[in-house]
């Protein structure tokens, strides 16, 4: 009888530890998604600064193409960054 109880307790303890380990792993992945999103938002800021600085300098660059490619890159980086943050926050709940 005692062996059976001990086995049940060990099995319950093992299940609890596995559940805690899974929870910790999922939280790490969530934090990673959020950090990826923050990184992409920072890259969009740097892209904006690069486009702005290139635009105000007298370089032999087509201004229209510079603005068009810059806007597309900035919007894509922002959307991707927000999507990563959104998925990271949704997984946490």
C-alpha cells in the first residue's frame, strides 16, 4: 500500500515539475517575441533617421526613390515589430 502511494506521489510531483518547466519555456519564448518586436521598432527609427539624413545632404540620390523605399521599409518594420509584440503578449495570458 505504501509503495503505491509513493509511486502516485512521485508521479504527481513529476507532472507538476514538467508543467512548471513548460510554463517557464513558454514565457522565455514570449519574452523573445517581445524583444524581437522592440528590435524591429528600433530599426524602423534608425531607418527613418537614415532616410532623413540622406535626404538633407546633397548626395546624388534620387529623392523620390529614397522617400518611397524609406517609407515602405519603415512601415514594414513597424508592422512586423508590432505583430511580434502582439503575439508575445497574447501567449503570456
